């Protein structure tokens, strides 16, 4: 029996599924509250508009992101190396080849977007092309291709629809406060104006779904890291690319420990404990978390045969 | 990927399909009859070497296994500029009057199964079996492990390929081999060993 070296992460899957379930619950709760507050014929109308906006964001995600980053699509003739690298990765992963774009900015970055694996685009900046060597660039491309394979644009758009609707309502209820304050007093026995209830509910929904979305985003990043490293079979390459581009490289000291004896106390990496505002609202996991996961994958890939 | 894999963000590494390689000896006879292409007797497997001791041990096991077989081929490994490893199996030149590729295919299959046995099957990219024509033209039969299909690759110089020859190889071998229908998957392998 052939063994597998590509172990899943059950804990990550369980956490991600919980978050998605909670996001779904938030969405349902929002719709239920809307139906209680508004006459039944308005609530579906609002939901449909919100979903329409989410759908449009997803449908045109590739062209919007390309324009926002001022990226241009490149042909195999213009960027043969980049295309050949993606060709091989796609053959290895058995997925359709996405379009390839380059953005002329010195910021080292890469992203993948598009509504489906067949209609997606992977964009790298010139900054990342200059900074990374071939192996590291391949690691980054494998990470982006994993986003495409996991349909992360679709998942994140669906997940954000509750937040979009809540944002619309919050905006709308502000107009309601200005223009409709006197008329909309039907159906509330305790005397609170409808627009205030709507405003509070939508703000709460927006805040909760914002935090959940960021959490989900961090889990999707970890999943893409995992799939990318397993595709290239070189977790180390992605790790060194991440260290180069996240700009946090100085956190890991390069100096020899013995040479720094007298300074020892200052070299202990700060223990990051608890939950800070930064860890709650960032879209990407911390470098430490990502490197830790890559180290685990490397250990599994390199375990000697018995 | 199924719905659940998408939701949980888990893409399972694609396993390689190995069995189609044994159709090559039959196709070689057809190619010789139809187009005068004779196999050179060499072959190569292209795969991604994983980091760590496990893979080094596996690769050594493959080399030992191939060297122990009768009529042992010369086996060399080399790294290409894309970070993939080519394991070249070098048999004596094939007698055009009596071409038999079974030994070569058995060797290539041994490489694949050993890699798969130790869990490195998803790292297999392609296999290459080169042919030459009497007029000196070279064409390689490339096997894509993940699709389980073959396609021809005929380089004629730096970054130039002989598409007409490739198409005629495809048409000649169509009855014998599963051939890649999507032409965009016929990726070039510039500088591949044996071509």
C-alpha cells in the first residue's frame, strides 16, 4: 500500500467550517430580523440587491482587480519564463492554466482572482520578480494557484454577502433617520424608531461578519500555503519567499548566538500571546504561524522511508 | 475538486496515472511503420524532488533497482532550470529491424511505482521517450502523468517546434495511445534529455 505524505489538517478544516457556519448563521439572522422589522415584501428585495452586488463583485473580480493594480496581461512571448513555470505547475496540479498578468510596481506582491478556475488570472508585481529567485517565485505562484483551485474569490464573496447587505442597510437607515423619521413608526410597540433598530442590527451584523471574514481569510491563506507547498514539494522555498516579502525578516536574528552572548536578553523573540486587535483584523496569518505550518509539511515530506 | 473540497480549501494532490505507459511499445511499431520514426532506446522521467531525507532515500532505491535489473541501463539524474529532476534511463540503441521498448517501459514504470510507493506519486510531471527519423528529425513522446495522456514534442532548435510533425505523430498514434486532445497542454520541454 502506497503511503501518502500529504496529510490534511483536520483542526484547520474544523475551524474553517465553524467560521463558515457562523457566517451563514449571521446571514440567516439578518434576514430573519429584516423580515420581522419590514413588511414581508421588502425584505427579499433588499436581500436580492445585496446578493446582486456580491454577484457582480465576484463576476467581474478579475478585471476589477487587474485595473486596481494597474496590471497588464502578458503573453508567453513577453514573459516566457513566468509562463513556463505556471505551465509546469498546472500540469503537476492538473488544473487549467490561468491568464498571467504583471503589475509595474516595486511592492513585492502577487494575487490571484477571477470567477472560476477557467476564468482566473494570476498577477505578480515586478517588485516580486526582482526580489525572489526562481524557486521562491515558484512557491509563491503555487500558493496563488491554490487560491484559484480552492475558488477563494467565490468563497469569500459568498461569505461577505451578509456584510454587504448590512452595510447597505446601515447606509439606508441613515437616510431613513433624516427623511423618514416621522412616517416609519408602524410595527414597533416599544416606541423605538424603525431606522434605529435597523441601524443597530446592521452595524452589529457588519461588525460580527467583518471579524469572521478576516478569520476565514486567514484560514484560506493557511490552506493555500499548505496546498502550494505540497504541490511544489518545497515548503522551504515558500517559507523563504514569505520571509523576503513580508518585510518581517528582521524578526529572526541572523547573528550567531555565541557572538551575541552579552546581548542575549534582547534577542529573545517577543512571545505573542493572547489576541490583539492586529491579529483579529488582519487578512493574513502571522509569519510565525505560516512558517510553523510549512515546517510541519516539510517534516512530513522528508520523513525517511522505513 | 468536489464541493466539499472547495468549501474547506483542501485540494488533494493529484495522483499519477501509470498504466498507459505500457501501450508505448505497440505505438512505437506504428510510428516506425507510418512515419519512419525509430525509438532511440532511451527514456526519461521528470519529477519534482521533495526536500528532505525521505526523497533522497527513495531516489537511491530507484537507482539501485534499475542497476540490478538484467541488461542494466545506464542511469543518470540531472536538474533542470525549473527545479525538476530528470532521471534518464539509457539503453543500448534499438535495432530498427526489431524494435522492442518493453524493457524501457518496465524500467520507467519501476521508477514511477517506487516514487508512488513512498508517497511521492504527486510529484511526477512527465515521461519522455525520444524517437529519431531517418532524416535526423527528433520527436519525443511525452506522457503527462496527471492527465494520463501522451503528446508529441518535436523541437527543431531553440524555441522552435515542428508542429506538422507533431500533428502527424498524433494522427499516426491515435489508435494506440490516449492522446492529449487539448493542444494547450502540449507544453514544450526545451532542453529535455535525449532530444
